[in-house]
C-alpha cells in the first residue's frame, strides 16, 4: 500500500491514494534531471530561466483558488491562509526571476597582484528536495525557484500527505515551459530517497522537516559527500520587555502563535514576559487564544482548522498532558477533539520539564516570567533550537542588545508574520544549516568558481 494519500484531517476521510514510484521510474527521473542539467541547465541564459519562473508565478495566481482548496483538503489549513500561501509562493518565485542577474552575475575580487579575478557562479546539477506538509507551496517555491534560476535541476519528494499539491506544482512548471527533467515530482519511499541521495548524478539535497528526518538525510549525504541544507524547526521565543500598547502586543503574540494552525517552524512558541507585564499579559493572551474559532477550514470565520492529521493532534495532546503531569498549568484549552486542538496556554513550565526544551507543533503557547533582560535571554536561549525569535520593547538600544545576544538565525523586532521573499530564512543549533529565501538561498547549491587571469 502507498503512503501517498489525501486524508482530509477535518473528517478523517481518505479522498485518494497514489502509488509510489517504481525503482525504474526513479532511475528514469534522475536520468532526465541529469540530462536537463547538462543541456538546458548549463546552456540556458539567465533571462530565459527568469522568463520561465515568471510564468510559474503567474500560473500560481491564475489557479489560486484551485491550488488553495487542494491544501485545505490535504492538511487542514484555513482557506484564507491557503490562498495567502499560494500568493506568497508566487511572490517568492517572481523574486528570483526579478533578481536573476544578481544571483548569477560575477563577483569581482580586488587582487594583490596584476590581472583580474572573479567569482563565477555555476550550477551544481541535480538536486533532491524533501519537503514537508505544513506549507505545501511555499516550502517548494523557496527551494525550487532560486535553484532553477541558477540552472540546477530539481527532483522533488513532497510529504506523503501532499500528493495532489505536489502534482499541481509539477504541472505548473511543465505548463510554464520548463524542459522535461528540469523539475520532477517523484513519490519516493524513504529507501528510494536514500538511493537518490547516493546516486553520483545527484549533487545535493535540501530537507525541511523534523530533527530525526534531517539527521537521517544528513548522515546519508555525508557518507556520500553531498552538500546538504537543513531546516528542522524551532521553538521560537517571543520576548516582551516593554510596551506602550499591551493589547497590540498580545494580538501580535496570538497571531504569531496561531498562524497555520500553530504548525509553523518559526512561529512564536515560548512567550517570555517581563515581570511587571506578566499577569496582565497572561490574562489577555489566554482570553484571546480561548476565543480563536476552531472549525471547518473552508469557513470564512475559522481561525483554527484541524491539525494536519489525527496523529499530529494526538502527539500534541500527549505533550500537553505530560507537561501538566510534570507540574505545568493549563490556563485555557488543552482538550483535543479528533484532529482539532484549541488555542492553549501553559504556565509554570520549568527547566526540569520536557516542555522546556520541546517544540509544540500546534496552537500551544507557553508563557514564562522574566525578572530581568538577562533572565529573558537565558530562557530564550535555553532550548536546543535556534530558528527565529521576536523581541518587543520600546527601547531601541535594548532591542539591539537583545538581538545580538539571541542564539537564533532570525530576529524580528516589534513585528511578527513579516517573512518576505528578500529576507533569508534559516537557523542555528538543532534548527538546521543553510539559508533559504533572499539572495543567500541562491548561493547554497552553486559552484563559486574562482577565475584568475594574469596581468
């Protein structure tokens, strides 16, 4: 039986199943991708690749409603959020089309002797992308678009619960005019993915997913001397040190926690609040989380649809129950209903508890009291993760100090949900390696070739 299936998390109904690729189909996909790289990837002009990407972005917009409905069924994202994701994927793809000259152009070097030297960026070849279910279009766009812009070719293994969005993406690349083999959706088993990574024709792999998946892929890639980029989640702190509008700060906290049904790697998950604001914050934050409407993801007023699957909701409930058993307090929420889980607030979590170091991948916020700036930073840095972070303060000097001291790949000051195509995305520690989005993403899988010419 195939693991690739659309199971509507709102109803539990299996809507469709799809077969995994045969070994022969996998080898054919690698051969086609390698062939496309050796012809189109190496010889096409940047402007030609940009025009194709611009058409992909246009197709996202033309099929916005259809694409959005697919992922509502696949992973339960509220419809408005699904439509927003399609828009963002289009924007990301278009960004790389618009900036293709910057990401492919030579970088001159001031040399000590006579002559010239430049760094010339050249594509590496076939890349494997292993993508997650939480942002089926956005995650693919931020991997595929910059790499196709530089001339790499893509094999894409999407999450098993996203076969229809994966197929829709591949169809858009084909319809845009990319040559056969430049972008392929391949429904791989884990064993087949290992074979692809090891294949001499494949030059690198990018993974967005769990720590366990990232570690497994990195081990195979390392054994085969392949470049790897990893984005593995986070437990991002939201640090509130001062504010002249507590209600606005609370709303930002709610927005940052509940985005994408709380299933976002860089969502704020731990809320670290100055002592003088703590009691009022907890009261208002809990009240706002409690009224976030849980319901049909196709309904206009739904804030929280189901989690991506019944298993995901069960895992989240087990984490919350274990935190309570270890001494934490539920201020609101905490009662699962099938795959649905309400906005939930925990307090009283200490460093001795599992919850202090775990990532809650769902609409659960843990609130901590901080007696000082130093204590807030200590709590913020006290997890194995280091993806994003949020700092709210009215003191610009304090914001700069705290930003410098946070062990995170990204710091947002007095703003949430501000991801944008030009801003690099990635983390440190167990949150992964490498960067996606922005100009840095296009440098992950290229040969930065030195060309030195005598005077």
